C-alpha cells in the first residue's frame, strides 16, 4: 500500500510539471560595440536590467550597446549574469542598476550601427543607450540613498 501511494504521488508530481521544465531558455540577445573602448559618455541611467518579450536584453526601456568585452552567461542557479567589459563588475537580470553612457535615437535595424557579430535581431530595436561602466545593485542603492539624503544647494538669486 505504501509503495502504491509513493508511486501515485510521484506520478501526480510529474503530471503538474510544465512540459518545458527541462528545456533551458536561450540567453538573451544583446549588442556589443564592434571595437573596444576605454572611455564612455558620462550621463547616468538607473533602471531594471530586464529581458523583453522578444528575448532582448534591455536597461529600462532602452536597448544597450555594451562594451566590446562584456559577456552574458547563465549561472549555476539559472540567473543571467552580465560581466561588464569596462570594470568587470557582475550584474544580473532583474536587478535595478545604474550605468553611465548616453542616450541615442531609435534604432530601426542593426545595419551600420557598429555592433559586434552576431548583431541582435531587428526585434531588439528602439531607443538605445550607449553603455558605459555599470554599478552593481548594491552600489546603486547606496548611491540613491546618498542622493536622497543630500542637502540641496539653493540657486543663486536673480
């Protein structure tokens, strides 16, 4: 009786697992600059590192053109990690991070943009961010707390 019960529980567990449970999702599409650089634009953007419905890696709503040496990988626990080519810091999809760089106009396709092969598919277009060094999620939270605690400097009269 006990053995039959265990088999029934096992069969029920298998029945509720999704059919794709063993399949691993592919790594997201992401753009890297075609040539290495040791400098970047210095505007600051804070946003969530996310994957959109087309499997495109985005920072907030923007597609990022990452440093030439940036890599993307899946960790042993299944998370997706980027290792920034500028400073070697690791950031993870789902985290809110800050990164320097600069905003660009909409990309309609990747022809002639100066990204390394393989270029992302044309579904990964829209406004873009020319990425600079990233801050980890912890560094970003510390920076935001310091910003909120700052003493504002009044504007000069006149």
